[in-house]
């Protein structure tokens, strides 16, 4: 997962891109970068959280009215400074690019670029490959003069990308002397929303981002999503060109609604908050059918993504919602003191149970999803330790059985608890009296019930093993697993 943004404005964009990085911080805490341009490119990047990277002095160097930003959560490539986006190349024009997603035919494309195009790759990042491919496709002996001609060239380039590049990609790019470019893969797997505001001179400013979480603060009005397979180009005079180059099924990631996105975001014209409320409602109905004789005394969410679904779940069951597990909001990526490493890995370090809310009660714990299962098991143990009379577990998402190859660091199948155990075995592993997962149909219903959206079927490959870009087979799973282990461990 990553967060990307791109802004065209009538005024300097650096401060607004900084706000984008802050408002998308939950999508990637490993690194961040901002690039802008006027007569040349300016860039600031670093490892860690945005507030530690972008000092006031550094921000002053980021001049220009057009720029892009990136929050990194590595799902491909190494973990060093060289992998921090945006990536850039000086030929042709000077292009910088930020990418959210995962390219599944990275190896073939990397070979083509290094052997046929004789370009050198500095990293193992799929974004670098995408950048070079894009740059090669824009390279012309006689560069176009007008914006219309340049847009036609962009259409050809991005059409070729949609044929050659497999996997998921939402992209913001800036091209020196040309303007801002954004595009999204033909299935629209990763999100990309857009907004605009009047610039006071009869024209408009434009923003594109993974989520609209910063639009209100910056004065932009949401204008829906960049469509799957759509290319948008804003030239230096603020003229917008747009074309949907490929029309395929619209399959946005369902996990954005389950877990990743901020609840206040609206993605693909569906409110994340409302979809989570509906997840809780649907799960409560299923609970009543499956366990008509079991009613908990309280519902406690595993903080904090599950809070919204737990609220509607408790309401639908007619029982009390309780914040019986307190999560310290300042726990995060902090310096680990010697001897602290093991303690910091523990759920106990992050969550504090409130005994008064737990002792002698039939407690329903609700989580957004269960991936490996270790955290869930620790939470259940804590509830028993604090005197729960019964412990039930409800999960807003169906069992996660398959890895994600579209931009989410979902582990290999071996690490996924539901990839290796059935529901009864998971119930025993967790040590609960009853366990209920959301049904796939109920999750889809929760996401698609309302909103003026155009979603055909969300991507649910991690739940049902169907990879929407039709680019994954066993050989590819093994290839990506090897590459991922190499990136993680260097072997
Ligand atoms: Fe999202 Fe799962 Fe599809 Fe990955 S496989 S894009 S996490 S729904």
C-alpha cells in the first residue's frame, strides 16, 4: 500500500503536497517524497514519517505550481533510500512518477528495459520499470508542440502500458514543460480520486490522490474517481484533457474498505465509513441466524479500524458498544531501546484492557480481518486474563486465504492462518467460544449497496483466489514469493 498525490495549482504546491503526505500517512509510514517543478525539478525524500523528513528549510526548496507526492509502504523492491518515490528520469523532458500498486510482470519488463532499451535500473522497484517504460514511450525525435498533440502521444503511451503492464497501478506524474499526468490501470484496482477548486482567475486547480482525506482542508471539492483505464492530463495553462483508453471490468480492492483507507474517505464513489457500518449490520444479521441463543453483554472492537463496524454490529444486536481495549495513539514507529524489541512486538504494548468492561462479562470481540491470527489470539488471551466469562469473535471480512499481488503486503499463503486452517481450527487456535466470519456476498453487499458507483465486482483475490487481472498462476505465485523473500531477507 502506498499513498500518492498530484496537484496542479495557480500557486506554489509544496505546502499542499506536504498536507497530502500527512493525510495519507496511514497508507505508508516507511518513507515519503515530494517533487515539484518550475524551470527544473526539485525533490525531497526520506525514510520514516513525513514530519521527520520535510523540514521548513527543505520545503522552501520545493518551488513550483505543479508537483507530486508519495507515501511508501513497500510491497515490491528493497527497503533502502534508493527505493523512495517519486522516481525520476531526465530523458525525455524530465519526468517524475509516483505509483501505488504492484506490477506482476516486473521481471519480463525489467529484462526488456535493460536489454532492448539499454536502460540501467538502479533498484528492484517496479516503479522504476514503469517510469522507464513510460519515458521510452514518450521519446520522439520530433517532440509535439501543442498540448493536443502531446495528449495524443500520452494516449498512445498509456494505451501501450495498459497492454504491456500487468497488475495494479495508479500513477501521478509530472513532466517538465508539459504539466501533470495521472492514470489508473484498466481494472482500477488501487484507488485514485480527484478534486478541483476555483483558482480565483476564472480557472481551476486540480488535485488527484489515493484518498480524498485532505480535500476539505485544502479547499478542494471532490469530483469522484479517476476511472479505470483513464488518462488525465493537465497542461501548464491548466487545460484538462481526459480519455478512458481501456474499458474492462471495474474491480477496485475491497480491502481498502475493510482496513486500509481512512474511514472519512470516499473511494470509487463509496463512503468507507458507511461501508464499514454496513459490514457490521450484515455481520450482526448473520450472527443472529447462526447463533440465535448467543447474545454478548458487550461488543469490543479491536482498535481502531474495527470501531465503525463494531458500532453498527452492537447496535443491530441491541447490546452495548465498549471501548474495552484502549490503544495508545502514540505507539507507532518509535525508536526501539535495547531490550525492548520483544516487548514492542507484543499486543500488550499497544493495547490496554479495561478490566471493568471485561470481568464477568460475555465479551464479543470484533476485528476488521484476521491475517496471520497471532494478534487476534493475543487479544483473546488478554480478555480471558481480565476475567471474561465468555469470549466470542466476529470478523468483518471473510477468511483471508491468498496473498495479494496488487499492492498490499499480504503475506505468502504459508503465513495466512485461513490459508492453512478451516474455521473450526481457527476457533480453537484463537481459544474462543464462538467465531463468525463475514460471508463474501455480505461484504460485497456492504461495499456496493449505496453510492453512485460503477463498481462491477470488487477485487477479492485475497479472499477467493480470483486475480482480476488474470495474471497470476502457481508459477507466478512462486516467482513473486521468491522475489519478495529476496527483498525482505536479501536471499
Ligand atoms: Fe485488495 Fe485483496 Fe485484491 Fe489485494 S488481493 S487488491 S488486498 S482485494
